[in-house]
């Protein structure tokens, strides 16, 4: 499984220190004369006086001690002492508990629904995304996790299915974005970890079938592709528009395939997308969630870091990392976008002081004037952003070539310091949303603001689930569908700091999943209301449980030599791809 490739010590982001030369002091030819009793008493009194004065100053201003410590801890130290920094060795009992959970999920799927795109663990059935049949979404999405976890028997059976039973010759429409991040990304990751050419052959077959999706006036790919006919089509529910996140979250996969095969066409089509986006960019650096594939322009629509917007920002950074920091255009686009995020979307709740991300909603008055309404709404999807900001801080925001782990403040530039601080705070906010009856975070939360009209109500002072009322059917916002985003941020934060708190947080979430989502007969299911115990399940196990949630949990507790962030970049479905050294540069 390419074990040596997986286990390389993270060295790139570690400060190189030269050892000082050891020089022995010459011994004196005669013993030095000792102090007299009188001078000794005076010196002792002076030392006590100075220590007392220093202790008083620290008591009055703890920052004298905590601020320098915070420079290396990686987070702001407030009223409490800094947490103990853990080493990066594996926490074997917790890591192996995650492996057991993966096997509980996979073996149930394999028993009941092998090859089906989706799995329903309560009924023990599988379903496909189209009537023409599936393309093995769950199998391909999970196979690299087996390689990483060392599950050789399970991997052998999954590989056999992919090699002999998976077919893309399906006369039906598949989502361009989902098929890329889950199936193409999964195949490329499996190739990376195994060097098995079968996966690369499958990846080329799939990508060739998807290429017609890019055949639009400005290169923005259409939302659906018929894999058998090789024909693209628009999404009927979006009036023919394309999602910004979806068109800008194909680049890691197609670029890496181009790098492996030498076929520049794969690279060209996804770079053209980025060129179109850059030419159409808003003056804020932000991106509305829809674009028009006919003219290549943004369409007036919501601006957010949640659904249809999230991975646009994620892939700006990751394209810069994937190309080994050789493409400054992506750093420029990323910096511009994150500046806009901080200026317009990052807010702090006035009551509880939580840092959160909001949304901008366009509204048109009867006279035709457009205004933007700020809505204090945050999707669980957005919880990827804390870790992403921290990763961006030590790469795009680095002031030195080799940033220490955890980073010293002098190793980050002004933007890097800002992004690091915001990232840490967003992770803490996301963990606050896990303070529910189940310990799991809801799909969507709203934050309290003075103008929300909820003063004097029984609503919490920080965040709440909109529409949730005792005795009523829970709203959509209240569910937990096995999402990985908070755990993804915890994994990144731990790798960048070594702070034990992030492993502790991850373990809390894992225990909540085990307690409330586990189906005893096999598999895991979503729950409809995170604030109700006993829980009510929805009969569905999302594919990202095994490709993202459990993978990130495993890596959180594994030794950091496994898939170091200095060697790999994870696509938005948690499929690790190697950082490459391209021989070409962006032409825009």
C-alpha cells in the first residue's frame, strides 16, 4: 500500500535550527573566593524583594507571562494556563476505536449493498443515484480510507469490485461536481497510495466521459453529465445557472490527472474556469453562489461560506498548495477573497462573544435598488473554514520559509496572524454548537444579534436552531447527517499545533456519534434532532462518513508521519493527493 510513501516525517513546516557549538569553559587555576556572610544576606534580601515585585506585576498583568507563551502555543492564552502540548505520536486506543467504527460501517454496507451508490442501514438496503444504475460512489469514496487504515482484506475486496464490476457506461445524468470529488478523487487517491495502474486507467476513463461538461462559451462546466452519451446538461432547479463552489472544486483532481498522464487538456479546462472567475470577480473579493455559464459572470445571489460557496474558498488555497506554492495567482485570489471574508462575513456575537460566519442576502426594493442584508446564519459545512484559515496562515500567510509547529508569531505576516486567530476562534465556535443534548452539531445554526427580536425569550444568548420548538416536528436545521467539517478542522489544527485540546474535542464528537448514530445491526445513521434524546434516526448513511468523517478522526489520532500536510493536500472529500512540482504556470 505504499507504506513508505504514507509515513514521511513532516519537515517542511518545521524550523531548522542549527545546534550551537559546544565550547568548554576553561577551569580557573584557583578556586574563586566565596561571598562573605554579610554580602550573602544582602543579596538574598534583594532577590526576595525583586521576586516579590515581579510576582505582584504578574498578578496584576498575567499577560507578562501568558503573551510570550501564546506565541508558541498557537492560540491566545486568556485567563487559564496554556494547555499541555502533546507530542505527535499515535493515540493507539482511540485510533483503533475509529478503525473499529469504520469496519462496523463498511462491513454492513458490504453485506447489504455492495456496489450501490448509497446505503440505508436501518432497512439494510442500497440504492443508486440513477435508474440506469450506479457507479459505486460508496466503494470508491471509501477505498483510500482502507489503505490508510491498513485494512488489507476489506481493501482487497473493494479493489476487486472496482476492477471487475464498476462501470461508467450508464445512460443517465450524474452530478459533475459530486462525481469529480468522490469518484475521480477517490480513484486518484487510491492510485497515489497504492501505485496500482488500474485506478489511473479508471480515472482517465471517467474524466474523458466528463470532458463535454466544460464545453460552454466561457468554460464553466455544466452541472450534469451523461456518462454513457458523454453529453452535459444544465440543472433544472437553478434556472440553468451553475454553482460557484461546484465549478471551482474540480481543479485539484483534473490537474493531478493531467500531471500523471501528461495530457494538458485536463489541466487546461479547469484552469480556464479559474480564469473566468478571476475576470468576473467582485470588487469585494467575495463570490456569489451562482454564475451564468453563458456569459461567465456572477449572478446576483447569496454570498456565504456554506453550501454552494464553501469549497470555492477552500480550493483557492489548496490550488496554491498543490502546485507547491509556484502559482502566485492563486495566492493573490485567496488573499483577496479572505480579506473580503473578514471585512464582510466574519462577525462576533455581541452577547456571548463568539466568532462566526454570516451570509449576505441580496434584496431588491420596488424601485429596483439592491441592498444586502446580513443574516447571522452558519451552516455546519462552514466549520471546515477554521482549519482552512489556520492552514492558510502557515502557507499563504507565512513570513518565513519554514514555519514552526506551533507557529511563532514572528513566522506569520500580518494576514497570517489575523487568519490564525480567526481560525482558532471559529473552531471554538463550532465546538460550542456541539453543546446539544446529543453532543452533535446541527446542520444550520443562527446567532443572536440585538435586532433579532428574541430579547426576553427563552432563547440562548449565543446560538440557536431556528424553528425548533418543543413538541413540534424538528426543522431541517436540527439534523446531523454524519458531517465531517468540524473534525476536519480539528485534524488540521492538531497537526499545526500539537495542542491536546483538539484530540479531546475529536474524541468527544466520536463518542457522540458512537452513542447516537450507531445502528447495532451495522452502519451509522443520521439523526433528525440533535437536541432530543433518545434520538430519531433517518435511514441513510452518507458516503462521506467513511471517506471523510472517520478518515479525519483516524488521522487526528494517528502519528503525524502518516500523510503529513507538507506532502499532501486533501480534496474536499478528504481524498489525499500529493503536492506536485508542475512545469507550467497559469496563463492568466
